[in-house]
C-alpha cells in the first residue's frame, strides 16, 4: 500500500484492500467485468445507490487509495457472496458470523434459503432481559413462511423500529416487510410534506429538524400522524412495521405503557426494536442519502454527536439489532439475495 493509502486506512480499522482483488481474481473477472457485474447485482437487489463501478474506481478500491462507500460495499458483498470482514472492509465484530454463504437462487427445494432468512433474523437480540427476542424472530419467520397460505393465525403485531439517524433502521424495516408481507409506515416519506409546509407556515426552515420550533410545534404532530396511521391498520387486524427514530418515545415509559395498553385492548402485540450503530457508520449513511434535512447534522457533526447518547436504549423491554459497521444491513442484503427466487 502507498503512504497515502496507509493514511486513509487508519480511519477504517481492519481494512485490507488486497482482498477485493483476490476475490475478483478468484471469480475470474477483469476490472471491466467486475464493474458490469456490480452494476447488475446492485440493480437486481434494488439497492438505493447503484454504483457507477468504472474500472478506475474499482482499481482504486483494490489498491487502497479510496475506501468503498456503503453502496459499493453492499454491492461487492452481493457480487462476491461474502461478508464485509471476508472482503477486508473491516474487522469482524465480537461473535459475528463471517462465513455466511449464499444459496444459489435456483436451489429452492433444499431449505437453504430458509436458513439464510433465519440467520439474518437472528441478528435480533434481547436488549433487556425481559424482552422475548425469540418470539419476534419466530413471528417474522412464520409470517414469511405462511404468506402463500393467505394469512397469519397469530395476533396482529405492531413492530416499532427505532434508532438514531443513519443507523440503518429503514433498511432493516424494509427487510422485515419483505419477509412478512406486513405494510411499512416510514415516518419521513409519510409526514415530510406536512412537516415542511408546517415549518414554512410557522416562519421556519422546511429542513429544520433541530430547533425548538421543530421539536415543540412540529414533531408532536409528525409522530401523531404516524401513530394514527398505524392504528388505522391494526384496528383492521393488519400487522404493521413502523420506522422512525422514536428517541423520545421509546425512552418514555409512560408513552410506551399507553401504546402497549391501547394495543393490548385491540389484541395487538407490540415489539420495540432498537437499531444499534456506531457514529462513523451513521455519518457515512447520512452522507450517502444526501437528504436536505440532514444538512445541519453533517455541517456540525461533532456538535450533533454531543447532543445524543450513543448508549441510549429504550426504557421498556425491547429488542436490539446490532448494525455497527453495517453488519446487520449487510447480512439482510445477503439473505434477500439468497431468497430472491421466492419473490420472482
């Protein structure tokens, strides 16, 4: 590696760029062929960012001159059917499965695609002793297996997926939706037009997400819209996945108690899921999505980090998905590809 590459690599512990070249050569691909395959696999997997993947960029990745961004890392993982640690992007997390193997998409009769789903779902771990992570794992797997039968015999589920901005909660929520067929209510696309118009009407910045004006006048309305939409579903007996930061809500025992009691009166089970992430990955994903509402965070990143507690957890029994360094999102990507034939 060059001096420049070593300098860049100090910001990415465990980065071994030569492994990308080793995997490419093991697959018998030239840089041009690898680029074509990367674009194809990213498009097929419907990744939000399809990389340009020109030979020069791939060469820079393999030489350690440029560290691949999140979209490239996900595409590489799918192309070479390997985890981030295997591809040399980072060191493995404690206890992380680094030998995940994808099932060829035409092998639908041997049960291996079921194993792929189960291993991805097992990223859900208890965040508190009282949380029943096995119950939610089984419900998601059962719903996926039962989709072709026309229904789930269990009580409806309200699945709350929360976490800080850029933690990967939306990607994981979409993965749950793909498995279960449950509808997804994502706070940002659901309420953004309302929030922007309301902020403008109040004389504020439509992209404001950090001032008292937003927190006191707009945010409560935003979450009220989200929760009313959720109740419109569950009153019809429809299990629903909600994704939003839920920072104030999940950490408020009274708010959670009211939600749980109201859902319980309707025969609905509530599962709060917290997505754990690291600051570096959060910043990278926030930057990659290029949303105007994130401009303040990115421009004042250290100031923003000082306002949040990375060790924050819900104040009620909850479940945790560990997405530090993008581990859980990467595993979900691979499980999606492994079961791709099921959705064909």
